[in-house]
């Protein structure tokens, strides 16, 4: 993933698609629900 793309996600300028969301969850070893704010538990 390009650094600029990640920056846009962080700045809410862009939302990740499903494949990017899965890649981020795998990278940070957390669930997609955690990334989406649906749970407070990372796993």
C-alpha cells in the first residue's frame, strides 16, 4: 500500500475498500470489526 493512500485513510479523505481493510487487519493483527470501531477488542 502506498504511503499516501494510508495517509488519506488516516485523514478521512478516503475509505479503504474491503481488500485494503483486510490487509490492514492482517498487518496490525486485529479484526476488521476493531478497525471499523464495532468492537473495543482487537481480536
